[in-house]
C-alpha cells in the first residue's frame, strides 16, 4: 500500500542542531544538580561538624568538576 504523502525528515544540519541543544539542556541541568548537592553537602559539613575547610574543599571540588566537564564539551570552533 502506497502513501499519498511521503514522510518528511528534517535536514541533517537541523537534526544535529537539535541534538546539540538537547545535550546543552541536560548538561545545564546536571551542573545545577551537582552545584546544589555540593552546597547542601558543604553546609552540612560546615554546620554539623564545624569543618569550614572541608566545606570549602567540597565547593572547590564541585566547581572544578563542573568547569572541566563544561569546558570539555564545547566544540573547538565555538567561541562563546
């Protein structure tokens, strides 16, 4: 059985753009999640145990992980 209208697929460039936008969206959510977890964990270490140095190291470690992952996922041809 033949169809009257063929299925139209998006152009390849548009499909790649959509995949790229979805990856950026999920990466943003992941970094926010990691940041909130680090804040809660650092607050717990600071308030419950009185370990201010440990709290600062938790925040520094989370910021380092987020920075490395975000910087590593950008394409070399993108400047911003």
